[in-house]
């Protein structure tokens, strides 16, 4: 019930700045942009503990202290050209991304511990 007014208020910048951080904390939502060349080799590391998770790229922390998901987890590795965007302002967009060049994914090593 409170979601509809919150979505409407997210369209007003001062309300967005005031409301979105506490909503993210309440929902345990965290994000971090990756500024890496996807055509180069990288080492990605996700470390889950009982309470927090850490994400590193090439040994550099990208996201630290994120709340860990509960329950059993699975590992899935894939790539596609589909997109989905859901914003705090209530905008939902989906579609296919234009991929002008060939796509590939080389995986050299995976370790699950």
C-alpha cells in the first residue's frame, strides 16, 4: 500500500534523495558499477559469509559488506542480450540490446567452495 505513494514521490528529486537510501537499506539492495573492459580477461570473486557478501574484480573490492542471501544458492553462468530496468521511479523497461559484433564468453576456471 505504501509502495504507490513512494514510487510517485521518487519522481521528485528531494524526495528521491531522502527516501531511496533508507528503502535500499530496508530491502538490502546494493549495487556497484563495473568499469572494466569486458573484452579483457578478469578475475571475478564472490565471497559469501553467513551475514555479508563481497565482490571483487581482479582483486579490487567492488562491493563490500552486502547482506548475504539466505538459503541454498546455485551457480549459473550465462550471457544474453536481454535487458530489464526497474527504477525507483516506477519505470519498467525491457527489450533486446543491439549487439553489433559477435559475442563470446571464455571461462578459464571456476571454483565453488
